[in-house]
């Protein structure tokens, strides 16, 4: 099974947010799941990004 790993910049483009948003998210508790590769590299699974997008979907403004 092959998993597509994306850089922070690529993930930010897919989500429509800034790189700084994802950096702050990791620091604050990671609502968007990420993977540490080695001691420094951070990567995002494409499937996790899609799941995060789905988790943010609402049908009404009164839902949240």
C-alpha cells in the first residue's frame, strides 16, 4: 500500500491555509494529523487532509 506524503507547503495549498497556520496547529495540539519523518521532517498524509476537511463540514451555522 502506497501512502502519499506531502510537505507542509503542499498540505497548506490543499487546505487553503498558510504554512504558518499548520505550524501553529502542530505547536498548539494538532487538529490536522501529521507525521514526523526522522527528527525534523514533517509530512502530511493526503488521506488525513481529506478526513480533516470532512470533519470541518457543517450543514448549518447552529451546529457549532
